């Protein structure tokens, strides 16, 4: 099997709700990159890069990374050589984990289809085929978010992650109080600061937040302040989860060495794909840290890649935020939508990613195409 076509599309998809995170607010649409690998045998592998400007970079740069730098490495290559091809991509371009994740998932999609095996088989088989869904509360219109929370709670969702630090501390406490009052113990509440606190005042504010019994507090301070992350982890009873501080396996080792968190958020868009993400989850496991399945603003293609990872990786036990395609995007490019049943994401079990793309929807949202 040889790759004989590399098509890169940038899509822009309107969203149904405003997302505010302190930085990098999303108000009208998201821009992702869709990768299509064609082969001489007629199989098609799909990939998606979902960067976030303030976190991993821009969709424009990711489209160029794939089209200009990865395409020549992929054309004519055997998709079974995933490790070798990803090593060549790593050598060709620094960073751009989201673009590399798109390439890797498209390769694994082809390998799985060729073998008749879902990607989670390639990772050793699933330990879970249903993944507890975490929905993020990130709308500056909190009344709208409370309605969303009630709706998805009725659908079985129990994990809620509140984005804090983009408004003032008193308002954050009121939002947490309102959620606890509404759902009492019948919710698993988490808090994510997206680096929003300053190190000098973080512990005081987090001690107030602990009154609402969060399961974890995510990335309270800037990514490079591992010293402050360590001080907070030591001072606060609630587990501290590192997100922006950990992109690579080497970052995970540093986090463990400096005891700078109790858990870690695993995102294929940070790590550059499923395989490096898996290494981070395993480093965390060996160090006694739990792992959580994070996302950026992925559509169904990349979300599905994440599902195979979480399905097959036992240490990613804190649930996963596979909700964008279901609750945020105007419409997803998958012909069969991501399945959420009773608050749990259902992992597909077809060959490769186990997805089909609706080409009409893809065309509708495409703003630029190369190849
Ligand atoms: Mg986060």
C-alpha cells in the first residue's frame, strides 16, 4: 500500500455557544485542518488538526506544515511505517503537535482499515468502550451554561469542568456555588484555570474553591511556572492537574520530578498524536499520577482518534471531554455523529478510526484546499 494523494483542507465551522477561557476566547467559529490520505489500493485515511491559537498555534500554520513539509514525506510512502514517518515529521518541523497528530491518525486509520482492525486493537485492545463525558462550562453567559448543564445532566452527564479565572474570583465562586446548589452531590465537578492565576495569589484563591469539592483543579498558573505548580500541589488538598505544562513525555518526566501536579491532561493535539500521548499516560501511571482525556476544539475525526487512545489506555481514568462535535459545532463532518449514550462517549469499533466523512458537509465548511 502506498500513499498517492495528500489533500489538506482548512475548514471553518460556526459554533452554537461562546467559549471564554481567560485567553483565546472563541466567539463565532473554529478553524481546523482536515487531512485526507489517498492510497493506490483505494483506501482513504482521515486526519484532523485542531490547534488553539493561544495553546498550540494556528490552523493556517498547521495547514502549511502538512502541505509544505509533511506532504513530500508522505507521498509514495507505505502507511504501515507509522513510527518511521512520524520520526521524519518530527525531524522536519519543530512543534506543530496538532499537524503531526492529524498525520498520525490518518496513517493509523489506513493501517487499521487494511487490517480490518479498529485503532484501539493496534494499541493492545480496549479496556473501556464507553468513556464518561466531561462537558465544559465556559460561557460568559452563565445562565445559558446552567441550562446547558441541566440539559446534559438529564442526558446522563455527571462530569462538569468549569472554566475559571476569566472573570473575577467572587464571580467564579458564585458560579461554582450555583452548580453545587443545582446538582448537589449528583455531579463530579472539576475546575480549569487555563493558567489564569498569578502564582503569588493562587493558593489563597484555590483554598476558597476547594469548598465546592472539585475532583481536581486544572492548570491554575502559567505553563512554565512548575515551581508554583509544585507549591500549590503541596499546599492544596484537592488534586492539581497539569494541562498546558505537559506537551511531551519529557515534560511529563519534569512534572514528576518536581512533584508539580497530581494528574495530567492527555491531548493528542499537544503531544503530536496517539502514540506519544500514550507514552505520557504511561509515565504518569508509573509515577502514580492519574490521567484525563483532554481536547482542544476537535471535530468528530480527531475526537474519534482520542477515543481510541482513551479506550486502550487504562490510566486515562478521569473521563474525557469529547463533547465539541455534539454540543458546540453547528454541524460535524462525520456522516454518523459521535455517539453519546447516558453521559458516556461510545467508542467506534469499525476498522481504523471507524468513521465515515460526509463530503457535502466537508465541502460546505472548506475555506481553503490544497492538493
Ligand atoms: Mg485545560
